[in-house]
C-alpha cells in the first residue's frame, strides 16, 4: 500500500487568493475616471481649456498599461509571497519585479500614445526624452506596484485567517460530535443491560410476556439503528421508543408503578434529541417514592407553545425516608448532550419540591433538519426472530 506523509494544515491555508478579474477591470476603469477628473479639473482651475480629450486619452492609456501589466504583480505574489515573514527572502525578487513592471509600463504608454493620438487627429504625442522618462515614471510606478502587492498580500492573509476560522469551527464541531456520540453510547448500553435483565427475570415466570418484551426490544433496537446517525428525531419517534422502554418498566414493577403520558398533538412533528426521554424516565423510576415496595407515580408532559418545546418528567419522592435525588449520571449526561447540541438555546433544570422531583427541558420548537424514516413495523421484529 502506498503511503504519503500528511500535508501540514498550514499548506492548505497558504493558497494564493482568488482574484475576480471582472472586479479588476472595474477598479482600473474607476481609477481612470478619477485620475482623468483630477487632471482635467486641475486644468480648469488654471483656466486652461480644450484639454478634455487629451487628458482622457492620457489617463486611459496609462491605466490600460497598468491593467495589462497587473498580472506581473499577481504572478510574483503567488510565487514569492511577502507575508508570514517571507519578505526577508523575497524582497529582492520584488525589487526586480518592480523594475520590470515600471520599464514595461512606460514603454506601453509611449507605444499606445504614439499610435492613438495621431489616429484621432491630435498629432504626434510628445513624451519627452525617454531615457529620463523611465526614471520619472518609476517614482509613480513604485507606489502602483507596492499597492498591488499590498492588496494581494492582504487578500492572502485574510484568506488564511478565514481558512483557520473555518478549520477551527470544524474541529470544534467534530469534537462536539465525538463527545455527543460518546454520551449517546453511554446511555444506550445502560438501557440494553436493564432490558435484558428484565427479560431474564420474566422468561420463566411468564414466557408470553417475555416473548412480547423480546419483540419490543427488537423494535427498539431497530429504531435505535435508524436513529444512530441522527442526533435529532421527531417527538413521535422518541415517544415510540419511550413506550418500548415502559414495557420493561411495567413488566418489572407491575401495579407498583403508574406512568402517565400527556403530549400536545402539535409537538409530534418537532425535533427532539434521540434517547432524551428514556434516561429522564429511568431516573424517575430509580428515585421514585418506593417502587420496590410501595407505589410510584410518574408524569411525562410534552408541550408545544410558540417557538418552544417543553418536556417535563415528574415523580413523587419520599422526603422522610430518603434524601432528595441529585443530578447523577443519567441526568448529567442528558444535560451535557443538550448543551453540546443547542448551547444557550436549550435549558435544563432538575430539583425537588413538595414531595415531587421535577426535570424540565426546553428546546427550540422546529422540525428535524434531516429526512426522517418512518416508524418501524413491529411485525418485522418478530419475523426476524
């Protein structure tokens, strides 16, 4: 297998800037108009008239020469950039580039004016002694060439900064996704172990109920696979997985636990993090008043109001016999997922009050961003076994 060393990230950031040649043409045209206006208005202030065409042709030819020679500056900037400390190695090359640019600029001006002025009936153009003219134009060409290189260097630096910002955002996103995936994996095996333990404890006493639970577990695992690559699913999908979980809870506790579910019809199509409800309800089951020997009541409410989706899970607690539940692994993991997925747009609160422990989550009310597959058919789970 062929192997090549990885390219440093800095190399990807050091690409030459993109140039819009249409914008370059527009800028040179604007410069022509402005310089023409400056010199023509100067003539008028000196009470010199009849120079409109003369000044226009002078500035048009000068800026035309600059425009066709601008690629020299572009080529040298791409081959010998001056940013990031490289000017120490390349400045001499740009000195040579400036000399070539200035000499070519003056030559092109002289040639075009020698042709155009007679062609429009203005006679031969007197450009003076060329050996001196080259030195005279060099003073102005220096600033033109320096401006070209400065703008190209600024574009290169800006592009590098933008690329680094994008890469930093991508790294942060990938880190967040990796942590989010780790948190999700931390939840799902925990539930799976509990479900298998429940089935194991039921299979000898009630084989029919155990068979039904195995089918429900197949449904749940199928749904989990369908949502494995989606951080968000529809509320009705999440409720389907929650009902599968409640099957195991009811099988374990029977009449000792009662769970009520109230959902706004308008909330069913909204987005919710996958496997959000199950750990919240599992926490309520674990810390209920006395699920093992008494009775526990859990109330799950999903409401949609304006632009917010609210999820509330409440359970009764026995304040006299046990301390108030705290935010443990399940709730802490859910809270971390919400923070990674929504930032400050989501809120999470948990606390005990007057014999009840209440967990409340609020999310932005919006549909899932990705295509959502349909809910699984339970008959498939049984057919596969």
